[in-house]
């Protein structure tokens, strides 16, 4: 198993601060080229993301590879919004991709954030923006202000002071006409401490994957790629929705191993759709 001495990171938002240290421990140095990654999508909506999170990360990694000439690229993509089950609770998801164009290997790590520093509101008055500022922590995240409507446009980002946020909102309201103004926590990594910390956790996971060789072919990156549901009921044997096993796989040769993840071999009848419909 041999890792490259150098890889390229597609970012313009300081993510190397979180990603580089764990990779450097493996002997992999990161290069950050001049690359406008806002062209792949912005959180304030003036540039819509094209495709899925993985497709966006792949596009960033390939762009970084193209401009640098380095064959191994790294990129992340984040998505933030309402919780899929509890719509009034914020929820985030981060994806980190390692792409080796010499082998075609992709290693993907994903993490969910149940407590992101994410909040947003559409306002028509400066007073509504003040109420928003009262419920967030400006020491932990910057703020972005943008125009909504048919043609979303950024007004200001990276705002750290209350007065400059309110001034940007006032300016945006003057331009907005009948449209509302978006005031949002700035989710760019260098402006949101919580998000940068989650990216760091993903980088640690990636480093652990890269340090694990495939038992079959010896390639780096052997690790969990999915979970299998179907933990059987202890009473009737029906497969439940609970996780039964973790699947570890090599993304080069596709060798895989299933490992039980539950601390018990069966689900209780109370968790069974047949015994407790």
C-alpha cells in the first residue's frame, strides 16, 4: 500500500486548515491551487449547485486536478437546511471525497450534523434582521445577506459585526423592491466554526480509511461504504428496520466484508413490524 506524497484540494474557503493535518500524518501534503469553487454552487443561492453533493465534490476535485496537474484530488461539499423529520430543527450533511485519477479510485466519507450553526430568515425590515441576530452567536459564525426573488444575488458575506449586518440588510432592502432579503449564517467553512470542525472530523475518517489496506488487493482505503438493515426479530425472525451489519469494501477491487454492528443479535418484538405493527 503506497499513498501519494501530494494531493490537491479544491477549495477557496480555508478547508486545508482542517483537512491537511491528518493527511500529513500519513505523508500526504496538500496543495491548494487558485480555484473559484463558488462556481460550483453557493449557499446563498446566486449560483445553484448542479447535481448531487457527490457530483459537486467530484467536479471540484477534477477542476483542482486539472489546474494543478496533480492526479489525486480532494474536495468537500456541504448541504444545510431543515431536518428531514423535524422541519423546525436545522440539519447538515458534509461529504469528503478522495479521487485518484490514476486508478479511478474514489473514497467517500459522509457525516450528518444534528446541531449545525445554521439559521436563516427572509426579512422585509431591519427589525426582523435584528431579531435574527439576537438568536445566533456572531462569535461562532459570520452572516451573509442576499437578495431573493427570480434572480438571487449576494449583497455581502463574511459579516462579523452586528452593525455591518444591519447596514447590509438596509442596503439590500433598498434594492429588493417587492422581494424579500435573505439573512443567513455564512456556511462557508472559514466563516463557520462548527462546519470547519465537522470537516475536520471527516478528514480524520478519511485518514483512517487511507491507512487501512484492503485484505484482498492491498489498496489503501478499505472501510465502511454502507450499512445493511434487517436485524431480525427475536420472536418471529422478521427483518426490522434496525441496522444489521456494516459493509466494509475496497473501492479498487470491490472486495467486501460484512460485520455485525448491533450489540445484540436480535431486535425486540416491540421493534418488529410484524409483532408490533
